C-alpha cells in the first residue's frame, strides 16, 4: 500500500549521481526486535517516515530513521496490523487490517478507535489512509471511506460509480484520486464526486466489469499506471488505451507497489524484485536477490528525506545504497525434502469464482490464531463484497440450510475412503437453494454476506470429514484443512508437514517462517501456525500444518520454540504435494 506522494527534490540527485551507483540493498536497523519485521506500508514526508507492520504496530521517525517511536496496543492502538497511515499538523491516522482506523490528535500519545465499535461489521479491512486538506480518505474492502472530520464520514461504493467496493490501493494528486480495485482502475477528478473506470488488460467479466485485480496505481499527467496480478500496464491517454510494460524484463507478473521519484522514474515493487523504469528513455533496471534483497514479497516502496529509496519486505526494511554487499553466512539446514507426490484429494473447486476475490485470507488460515489474537480457526475466509456468488465445490446435494445465519451445507457426491465429505458455507447474505437440491460443480449456492458472528463481508468455508454423513456433526471435531482439498492456484503446490519436538511429539501453536506468497496483498501471508487441540489433521496425511498456494520453487523454512530450532530446505512443484518433517532441537 502506497502513500500520498510528496515531491522530494533531492531524490533525483541522490539516485543518479554524487554518491556512486545505487546498486545494492541494505537492511535498515530498526529498534531492537523490529529489524526483521514484516513491513506492510511506507509513508514519507521530508525527514519523517511512517512504517506499518504485520502484528507489531507502527514505527514513526521524525529524523529520517535515526530514532523511532513505536505505536502498538501497549501504547493505546486497538490493533497491531497496520497497512498504511498518514499525518498532518492536526491528526495522525493509522489504517488497520481488521479494525478500521486509529486516529490521534496529539502526535500518537493517545488514540481513538474507529473500528467495530464505530463502523460495525463494515469498513474494518483497510489498506491505507490519506489526509488531504484535513479530509481523511481510507480505502477499504467495503468502499472508500471519507472523513470530513473525525465524526462525520461517508462511503464511496458501487452506488457512486466504483466498479468494486473492494479497494487495494489509492494515489492522490491535487483533486485527482486513483484507486486500484478488485475490478479495475478507477479515477476521479473531483475528489470522489464522480468516477470512471478501466480494464488495464482489456478484459471484462460476465457482468461487464473489468476482469483484472489492480493492486497498485500511479499517474503522472495523463499517463496512468496499473500494477495487476497479470503484469504492469500503462495508459498514455487517461485510460483510453492500455499497453503492457516490462513483460520481458520483470520476473514476476504480480505488481505490489508503484512510486515515482522526483526525476520521473517509476519504481516498481513486484513479488520478486524492485525495478526502475524511465519512461522518456524506455530504460529499465532490476534489483533482486543478487543485489541484496530477500527472497520474495517486496511489499511497498518509499523515498526518505535524503532521497534514498526504501523497500518494505517480509523480512524488514531495506534501503538502496552504493555499498557492496557483505555476504551473509546462512546456517545449515537440518534436512532437505525434494520428493513430491500427487495430491490425495485436491479435487474441489474454489467456492468463489476466479474473477472475484478467490484467495484465502492468509492472516487467519485453518488452525491459526492470527498470532495468538483469535481462537483456532475451523475453516478459511474468502473476503468479498456482499452479493458475490458462492459456488458448489463439486457435484452434490444441499442437506442443510439456516438462512438466519447464512449457513448452507453441500454433501459431495464423491466420497473419500468410504466417508461423506461436507462443504460448509457460512455468513451468506442469500441462499438460493433448498434442502434436497442437487447441484453440479460450479453452480451457485448463494451470495457472500455478513450474517452471524462476523467482522466483515466474507465467506467462511469449511470442509468436514465424517463417517456417518450427519451435517450437524460438522463441528470442530470433524473439520479438516480445506487447503488439502482445494486445488492450488496454477504454478503453485502444497506443503504438508509435521513439527515435532526432540522426542517426536507434535508441537502445537508454533510458527513456521520462510515462505512468501504474492497474493493476497490486503490480507498477506506472514507465517503458518501448527495445529493445537481444536482442529484436526487429515485422515491420511496426519499433518499438524499445511500450506497451500505456495509458488513452485525451493525454500528454507524454519521454526523456533523455547530456544529449540528446526530449519529445512523444501522443494515445491506446481500441482504437487511435498511432505516434510521438522524436528526442534537445541
């Protein structure tokens, strides 16, 4: 998530001359315990820097990174997952992942919560904040929230002309606002009063909406830039026509952030690299692991007060320098797992169509607690606007409905080892099927909603593995990890693992680090958690953690519990399963 752009006139000088070639990336020293933080957002104004982190609050420096203040729940924040923020002389606003915004009127000494207590179950999943002439703009999964003051607010959604209320990014210059959404690039020239939208990849879905997820937006004059899941696109004529950029240069199609520096160079953060593009010269330069960046997930970009480029990653904040890289000695691995196998039962379709938001919320996967903040999760979340169709994951019969809470149960026609398999659809706004209806794979069951115990509009999806086929028994004693039942995204595989102690006993509630995923950016993957006592292993795999949608490749994954460590190398192939065992040793 980017910030509002403030011109920094020293940037061009710093990046192009005077201090040697800017060629390598160096980890920035943050306060003790924060240097390896998962950085979700960067906002800079002159010598001031604001960083948002995954689960560690926000960091704010007034002197270009020499000293930092930490804002977190111990200092009055309602939530420590920060996807953006902004400030002016009167206010500081922090955008959270799941609890709206926190606003301070005294420089962060005290905070006012605008979350569930203020909004209810909408506008809680934010992706940033911009303050412009004292008006506060907050892009969310439910629309663009505009605060005229800290109590008076309104929301811009599809009713006001957006193609989708589900927003990924915002860029702001003058009276012009650009938004990246689930359905294309949106732009307003009158601060949100009216909107136009475009499809950068020129494709439309069955509802005649742009069929491209725009996760990053930028613009300069009449030229628009859109960072999508299928590449970087540019329009030279305010959306009239679009063309693909960098397809022969960038190694990843997933674009996470876009940023102009003062000399007009466009900086691009992709899943795998940082790149610069000079439009006038059509000149590209790419920085990756060979230049010191960590493997995978470059999340956000910024420019500090000296004109130095910053990159937020899953493993800390990095800065572009002219210094040579000092090789880092990596500790040895305990074991290597390169053998892959065919999945046993990944035959289910996703319950949400691919032209909608069909990625699982990576912050609250099966068996996880979002880092100890919630109870163990019995299923997976598919965050989407209300009304998005929910789909049958295979041929089957509706055997249970409860419209008061939006719950429907599909019993699959096919069994697994003689047992019935049930798919549970929760929180639906509407259920269009009745008990006894037989559906074909991909047919609609209902629509995404917010009924029941929820904090946002989403589908909570569960797979239940029972012997007697009773839908009432799809409780915590019968759920299974749906990542082992639903086929991964193209180009991705699945890791099925066990974390055990020195005696070979399963270790629950531990974190598995080392993997990165390109999407979703609004609810990103940071770590996996091993199962505890309220969730269940698969009947065959008998795992205590599983990680789906892992891009094919080689990874070093690791865990540490009470000083005991495990570190292994894992190979992942597309469409395949890799089984691993991690044993903790001191």
